[in-house]
C-alpha cells in the first residue's frame, strides 16, 4: 500500500428533477492505495452506489475532484474514459442483467479486449486464461449466459472486469444477489485475485460481514455523508459513531439469546440518539 | 437451423390444412341452393338439378373437400361460379398489387418505427412524449379514415397525387410510386404507431441493464452501444410486433384498396364474397394463409438470428 491510486476530494453529487434538488453526496473525501480494498458500507439510499458510479463516470459529480493515478478525471471525456477503462473496471450487483444475453461467454470476455484494439487470436487466448482465472471450465467460452447459475455468471462478470488487467475494480454489491455459500466462494475469489494481481477494490455493500471479510479499510456512509472511516478491525468491532454502532447492531446473530440482548442494546442506542437529537 | 425450418414449415402446412378444412365445411354448410343462386329465380327445377350435378354439389362434402385439396396441391384452385375464370388466374393476376403494397408498407413502416422508437428511448424528454402521443393517435385513428383524409388533402385540395388508379411497377416505376404513396401512408400509420411503441419499450429495458452501464463506464460511444449491443437484444420485440401487424395489414388492405381503387386481392375479396362465390373465397383464404405462414416463418428466423436466446428447436 504505497502511493494513492484514487483520491476522492470533497465529492458532492446533486440530482435535479423538475426544479427540486436532492443532494445525494456531500463532502466525500477518501482515497484508495494500490492493492488495497476499501469497503463502502451504509443502508439503502445512503449514496454508496452513487460514489461508485461517479468514479466510473456514470454520474457527473456536482462538486469536488476525482484523481486517478495523479490525473484529474472529474470530468473525463468519452475518449479519456475509454483509455481509463484499461485501469478501472466494474462488477455490478445483478449477474442476470450484467451480461449481454445474446453474446457467448467468449464474446462477452473478448469485447473489452477487442475495443482496446487487441487482435482476435490474442483475445481468444486471453479469454481462456480469464476463464481459468475465475475457475470456470474452458468449454464455457462457447455457451450463452442463460446456461449459467448466478454465481457462475458473477464469475464471468469478474473475468470481464479482469480482462484488461485493471488497477482498480469498483464492485457494486457484487455478492448481494447470491446465496450464502456462493457468496463465500466469490468473495474468496476476489481476495485471491487481489493477492495475485495486486489490484485495488472499492467494495460497495450493505452487508457488514461481507465488508469485514474483504476490506482493509471501511468507510461508513449515512445520508450522503461519511460518518466514520478507519481500519476494518476498529470500525467493525469498536465504532465511535452512533450510526455505525446501530448499523453493526442491526446485523442479526444466529444465537437467539445473544440476538435478544443485542436487540435490547440496539433499542437503548436508538432511544439515546433520539434524546440527543 | 435446418430442422427448425423444417419443423416450422410442417407446422405451417398443418395449420393451413385445418384452416382450409374448417372454412370449406363452414362455407358449404351455411350456403344452400348454390345452383339456384347462380341460375336465378327463373330457372326450372331440371336446370337447377343439372347445374348442381355439373358443379358436383350433389356429392358428399368430405369427398368434395379431398378433391379440392388434391387440386390445390397441383395448383388448381377450381373455377369461379359466376365468371368463366379459373380461380388461380383471377387471384394470381391481383396478387402482385397487394403484395407490393404490403411489402413496401412493412419496410417503410419498419424503418420509421425503429427510428422513432430508438430516438424516443435514447433521448427521452419531449421527443419521447411527442412520439408517445403520436403513437396513441396513430393507433386510435382507423386506417380508412386516414386514407380518406389523405385523399382530400393531397389528391383533391393540393392535386399532387392521383386519388385513385394503379400503374404496374414493371411498366412505369415512377407512375407506380405516385399511385401507391397515399395507400402506403394510410396503411403504415397504424403499423408505425404499434411498432414504435414496442421498440421504445424494449430499448429502454435494455438500456437499463447493467451490461450497458458497464459499456458506458468504459467510454464507448452511444452509437456503438445502441447499434452493437442494445439493438440486437431489443429488435426481437419490434420484429415480432411487425409480423403481427403485417397479418393485420392483410385486412387493412381490403379497405384501403377499395378507397384508392387498386386492383388487388382486397377488391376481389369484396366482389366475390358478397356474391357467395365459394371457390374464389377458398382460394383467397389459401393464398392469405400462405402469406401469413411465410411471414411468421421469416419473423421466427429473424428473431432467432438476432437473438440466440430465442433459438428454439
């Protein structure tokens, strides 16, 4: 974790619809180092997905700056984005809509390579490598997305993100649509890939156990603002901010007795914070 | 792919068989005294009996159906009751007019509908709303009303185009164009309205998918995204609707041909059906159901070509 790969400085995003402005993000400042995983956690509507999207250029930032490898990418042009895509990729939540249904797996994986001008033979070779990388059989290349399960599709999406050997992958809830055992395997795959390639992740999730599993550092988001950030151990076991405390408490425990205690504790926290407000 | 075509063809043939059988029995069972109708009220009982025997109407219905069917396979659709003409001659001379009208309408309507649907889905905003309003209006206004409106404005008031008449495409292409512009416009309006709506919806659906978002994040131009990735997944819907609309056009053509006095199948249908000329009606039925079967097959193949997901055996 040497130099900063991505710096987000005072990022703000407003959504305007028919003269009413909604501030989705405010004063977001953080950075990601090479080979580091930053977990972004928060409840629905807290703005975590919007952060990911503005880094990818899908949502225009209203304020602030984004710096990637020392270069200002806040308002990067299409051509610049195309160039950037070699270093920055994305894995989305829903493996059922993230793959073009009319292309074979080989077509899906070769597309980003071909778009960067890599020739057909070389692309084909790389596709085999990628399938192997994400533990899919090489005969998967000729099949269509519908022939795969959710977990397998997500592996294809990960393989596509890896195709250009990026430095940063924005993962927007990449395991939320999968069942628990598949989640575990896909998360391990993420970790393994990071160990081998040294890429960094911005890992967006609402699920704390997922964040705890993969992240080095955690950022907690509430209503478009960062409420707490720090090392994964500190934030997840001994949070300072009351919102983070409540968020940690809201994850259910398998033991009913422990869960009852936790629920009471959570209730107390809620009453306290209401009194404070 | 070949087995797919073979299966579809077989299916289409069996459909035509059922349609023709049902129509044949219904038509003959519901019309009594055919010979009397042909000969008129003054004819004697003997004359009527002789005519009945001549037309073979005294024999059992199933036998007559099988005979008719065997004839069809040899290209013989029988003879008209009222004119000394073979049914196939009467219809085949009219077929090019109707077919050229329908095919031209479909191609033009498809181009306009896809352009409007894609534009509405991509740009949204006022353009989308305008396309929506026009679509609803176009769908609500019947083709014949629109046809009359076109005649009043462009043929009578402005005098730019002829109101009625027809020139063969092969004899004078420019003259043909002049005579078919208004009929094509009248027929396309409903097709454009229905198809544009479907294309718009399908394109919007595909644009919302994460794989399109992934492409955007990689800085691909909107044009590349639409034409390389979105259209392929969205056009199946448009194509299917277009196929259905084509079938509907066969009905619309009857009225529109009548308004513009085009010598097509529609005019024949009105003339002969009202007279109860069953052999001609059966001939029309076979030809139109053949057209529908071919169009359906083409649509299925087109959808399968565009989208391997839909390629079912």
